[in-house]
C-alpha cells in the first residue's frame, strides 16, 4: 500500500514551530530514510513512544510536491479502519535532523 504522507508548504509542528518545507526538504526525508537503520512505525496520532505500531514504512519517495510512503505489515483491523475513513489525514514526525520518525494517522 502506497499513500501520501506530506507535501511542500508551511507546516506547524506539535511544538508550535512553523517551517516552510521545499521539494529539497522532501528529497532529504526520502533519501535519508533507511528502515534497516531506523524503521518508522505507522501509528495513530503522535505518541511519544512511537507505539503501538499498526504497520511499518518500507520506503519513502517524492513525487512532485508530495511525499509518498510504501507501507508493510499493516494490521488488517487498522487497514479496515483506514478504508472506512476513520483516519483520513496523515502527519509525519521528524527528528531534529529532519529524518522520518513515524507516520501518524489522524481521525
């Protein structure tokens, strides 16, 4: 399953920090994502512990002004909720270096 997780533009973090993200920023997120080093979980909301995981991010790529992720090992129950529209929006968490930490589904 592949889905949009982020796009260029102005975004405000949960800490209240506002930043404009460019295509180059999205390229950095995609190029530095290495699941063999630090695999990003798929979570609900933005939990501090990055758990529980409802799936995992296999890969990340930029297409135009959007960032897409390919998921793996999605729990069937979670996938069914997504298909029903329970979690329509997504948000990413980045570390201080701008690397992907998790993908949060919001509903």
